[in-house]
């Protein structure tokens, strides 16, 4: 089986970086064309330094072991060889240095197109932290309080009702014991769900039309009573639209993406970038990848519905920029997007121990992010206070204020976590700390 391992740990200017990338892609294509078509290409390529938002550095200078970081490659190569994934990108940044960034496998298994450092990924629910940051920017402008009733800004929720079950097993609708708050929406405790999301007719709804219909769906529990993963951040996205008087895509582009230099993040992929969109896969009965069944949107056309809960496409470098902003207390490169205190509020566990609904997941929950509150409870390595979130196509991120570290993995496999892939990759990243 063809195998290539190229490394690039020196600083380059833009032209040198471009030459490197072209050589790397040419080499990968030559290798791909000279092996049996049934074989999956295995590769790890340390990507070009000029592409990333941080300077590169030797791992030992940032408290990691080069030899141990190789285990990330071993894990990813194993997944590719077993045809469990087509490929992916892994990245680790610590103490202001990019200590690991590597491409693995291919972005299109049928065409054998090598994974490229600027590949675009459907990040699905990793959209949620971005939408949360958008809302918190408005919170900092005193546009609302977290305990404000949602209906104060979105009147459709004034008539919300709660579905309950009588002792005889029949269902009834009752009044909520208190109004839904914005805090409920940010923490998935409003009583919303994903299971009863209304389906849009024709070309689909925009956010306003979706929220108008969604507000008619009965709550599955009283506000604040339980944690239930839901379409809350689609509602939150519309809240951003109403308060800012801008479409969500415009607000995100002007207030977050442009300041951070996230030039490859959007709700769709324009024609000139569509060759960079990685193919999404699912597993067959033998746990081998097959192209995912078509369904939903194709991400190739601008949607009417800007899903604040799962609609974005992004590159690894772009999402790293976003994570670094949060790690640095809201201030990337000296420009303050959020106050340090607001980021602290976002990454605190907002749920009491034993809160109904959250306990099976073995994490706490902040504002739009999970929070690791006990290594023993989670039964895995990491840091108490580490926060992050993942997406439905096996993208994941971990932001660790204790270790001053960001870890990212970007793949395209649905559903996520079926084989514990991202958990194994995270373990491989954290065990490299010395």
C-alpha cells in the first residue's frame, strides 16, 4: 500500500508554502494513481506553516512529546486502513504554537483525492458555539439579560404549552410554570427537542418562519427542569437576527468571521471552493465507509434557512481561529470580540450535579458548549474545565484553559461516535503532554 509521510516544521513565506502544497498534492496524486484502486491511501502530511493562524514550533518547546504525538498518526492511519474513515485533519495548538497539524487519508475515497489542508467540512453542531458567541456579543451590548423571557423578543413563544402524561397514560397540555428564558435556550433546558422539529414545505423556511412554526410545538418538559438536546440554537440564531436587525449569515460574517479571518466559513460553499468540500460517509454493516445517503441540503447553494444549530461549513484553520479566540479570553491578535469575563461565563457549568437529562453524557453544560467537570465521571484524560462540542459528521474540538491548548479533529462520517473515533483521537492528543 502506498504511503507518504512529509513533514514541514520550518517557517515559510507565502510563495514557499504554495510550492510545498503543490509538490505535496502532486506526490499524493502520483502515489494514488500507482496503486490498486481498491486500496485506501494512507498518509500523514504536516501542513504548510503559512496556512495556519499560529507559528509552528517544536512540540517539546510547548510541553509535548514528538514521539507521543506520532500516536495521533497511528490512530488515524488505523482508521483509514480499516476503511472506517476516508480521511481527516488533526490539529493541536499549545502555548501560542501550532505543534501538530496533519492531513490523513483522502477527502474522496471513490476518486482517491488526497486530503488537503484547506478541505471544507460540514461542522453541523459545531455551529452552536459560534451562534452562542454571536448572542453573547449582543448580551455584552446590554441588548438583553440571560434571565429575560424569550417571548419578550420572540412573541410566538408567549403561548408555549408543555406536554405531560396523566396517571392513566393519556397526554395533556398544561401551562409552563414560568416563561422560557434566554438562558434556557442557551443551555438546552427550555423544553425544546429535535424529535418534533416541523418540516418545511417547498423551498423551505427562513429562520423567522421556522421559529413561528417551532413555537407551536409543545415543550417536552417544564422550562429549566431538564437538559434535552434540541433546536434551541436555531431559535437563538433568530434571536440574534431580531435584536441585531440583520440576517444571521450577515451578522456572523461581519461580527465574527471577518474579524477572525475565517474566510472559508459560511452556510454554503461557493462554486470556486466546491472542489474542497470533503465527501461525507456512513458505515455499512461491516463498519466500512460508504457514501452517505443523500438527504437534506447539499451545502452547494445558499440556503434560506441559516441554521444557528448546525448549518455551517468550515475549514480546520478557520475553526482553530475561533477556538483560539475563546482560549485567549475573547481576544485574538489583540482584538476583543468578547470580554474575558463573558468567555468565563460561557465555559462555566450552568447545570447542577445530577441535573435530569445530562447525567448519561458525563459532562456539564455551559452556554453552547459541554464542560468537563470530573475526570473520574468521564473516565478519560483531559482537564477539569475543558470545554467544547462536536458535530454530527465527526468533527470535534476541545478547548483547555488549564493546559492552554486547543485540539481539533475534522472528519466526515455520520453518525459520530459510533466507534468511539473522536474519543480515541482526543486520548492520542492528550497523552502527548509531558
